[in-house]
C-alpha cells in the first residue's frame, strides 16, 4: 500500500496524473500551470499566460479560464484526500476584469466549499498580475464513484501510483 502524502504533494500528484492521462490539460496548460500550495479544502495554483491561452484581443481567453475552473474544482476535491475527483455536474464562470496578456501570471485559489457523499461544491477565484479580481467560478462534482474507488486513507494514492517524483 502506498504511503500517505501531505495534501500539497497529493494534489501535485493528481495534477501530474491529469497532465499524463488527459487530452486537454497537457495541451492547453502544459508546464505553464503549477500548484503553488495545497491544504485540506484549498489549492493555490497559477498560470503563466502564453499565446496559446489568449483570444484575438491578445488577452487570456475566457475558455482558458473556464478550463481552469474545471481543473481547479477537481484539485479542490483532491485537496480533501480523494485521488479520483468525480465528474462535473455544472460549471459557472463570471468574468470581472482582464485576466492578463502574454507574459502575465494569473493566480487562482480553488476551495472545496462542501464535500458530501454524492456532490462536492467548489469555488475558484482568479487574480491578475495587478492583484485585481479577474474572474470567479464555481464547479460542482459528482463524487459518489470517487468515494467508491478510494481504497485507502485520504491522501493515499491508488496502488501502482507513486508520488516519489512529485515535489
């Protein structure tokens, strides 16, 4: 059985799995997105904005932020100790000001507001390089199957998954 990890190392391991197994995250975010910190129920992450993240106005694309709401909600669920993070039931984004342009950094905080046996409710806030609130989102996840797939204690990766190379 794998050893129990700290919430930060565990969440970074879940992100590594998304980058290895998903089609979207590695192509859209690649090495430009990273988890800065994670504690139970809260994850701080950031994106270095590149041209691939922008729209024709040369600012971060709303779809990039929406994808970060999706990923951030999943990481918030992971911060509660679940390696499998469920499936989306709804996602909402409100854009408040420019998130930035190429070369800027967009910072985000994802919070697991409530975790139940069926649903997990998350919220994500985004701040641009000036520290202004750029967007906020919410993401609800159906987690029943995630709970069923949990074989060990929280923050323990499934058998065959190593977090040894996660910093």
